[in-house]
């Protein structure tokens, strides 16, 4: 039996901590497909994960800018060819550039939608086209997608779309035995949070390990008793 986990935005923050938890705790895991852009930080994260990887799980890094839809489509074909079925997909990668409404650059709005909404959609659609049968899809939205925040127009709008898109995925994919969970974290101490709130003390807010623990729980047998339309995770 194989069990493959795929995590986008796996180079740092919540995505990296999610990979770490599964590697440490899921004895059935055979492959992890990781996605982020090429960087020293990603290389360093991969090296640290390899050190933790005492059970010989295949760690398969891929490099892609998720704003590039053609690249995402090609990546899905590569993953299907190289690793077969993806059992658990965590659509975690996220982007934001907070500015007041008057300063929103339309190209940046499109980039935000491409990374936060179109990429998770494309991963699911393209892998389905490859014949993939998902057990579980976890889409990471945000509490900012439930209530819009001043200065965060593009980010809030994109995350609201993730919440709604997840509801449709949940309904449409249930017949294939796929569970779709949307989680909306609150403030979490990561690089992305520093962009949104540069003056905040990261030690006073939720840590990425906390969100990763919730994702792990959702993938465990008990997870199916707690999935809901949109699971808010906050301190
Ligand atoms: N931190 C919070 O307070 C908070 C709250 C609610 C929701 N969230 C959501 O949680 C998710 C994870 O974010 P995080 O807080 O863990 O932030 P993070 O540490 O900054 O990680 C973001 C991840 O997304 C990837 N990413 C961003 N743009 C990309 C692109 N164009 N192509 C490929 N990968 C890209 C990054 O990879 P690169 O190495 O390529 O940059 C990185 O791995 C996001 O969806 C975010 O919106 C965060």
C-alpha cells in the first residue's frame, strides 16, 4: 500500500510544519510531494526534512511559481507520472501584498487570485483529469476570508473565494469518497503574517506547528467527525 501526501507552499511556515508532522507521525506515509519556488530556504528545509526521514519516505520536491497556470498544469502531469495517486492534497501556498484600495495594482490582484484560488483549483482539476482519486483535500483559507479587513482587499477576496470553492468541491467530490476540508487559520507566526502585520510580536500568536497539528488531525480517522464547512483555527 502506498500513501502520498502533496503539500503546496512546503518551503516554510504552515506547509513545512505540515510535512514535518506527517513525516514524524504517519507510519503509513510512503511519499511526500512538496511544491514551492526554488530558493535557498526551500533547499534548507528539504535538507532538514531528509534528516528527520528515518523511515525512508520518498521526499519529492517540485519547483513552480503557482501564478503560472501552465506550469501548474505541467507539474500535475509530472506528479501523476512520477508518483501515481495523490491521496492527500494540502492546498496551502498563499500570497499577499496588502495595500489600501486606491493603491491596488490590478496585475497584483490577478497574481493573488492566481496563487490563492486558481492554483488550488487547477491542482484539483488537473489531478482529477489524470485519474487521481483523492481521499482528502485540505484547502487553507483564512479568517480574513470570512470578514474582510481594511488594507487586505485582494487577500480577503481571494480567501473568501477559497471558502466558497471548497464548499462546491466538497459537494461535487463526495461521490468519489473524497473529503474536502477548508480551514481558516487566524494570526499565525509566519513570513506571510509578517507582511500583513510587521509590528506584531510573533511569540504572542499561534505558531505554524499548531495549524499543522489540526491538519494532521483532519487526516486521521477522527478527522471525518470534525470536518465542517469551514473550520476556524485560532487562539
Ligand atoms: N500566517 C497567517 O497568519 C495565516 C492566517 C490565515 C491563513 N494563512 C494561510 O496559510 C497558508 C500558508 O501561509 P503561511 O502563513 O505558512 O506563510 P509562509 O510561511 O509565508 O508560506 C507561504 C508558502 O506559500 C508559498 N508560495 C507563495 N507564493 C507562491 C508562488 N507564487 N508559487 C509557489 N509557492 C508560493 C511559499 O513558497 P516560496 O518559497 O515559493 O515563497 C511558502 O511555502 C497561506 O495560504 C496563507 O494565506 C496564513
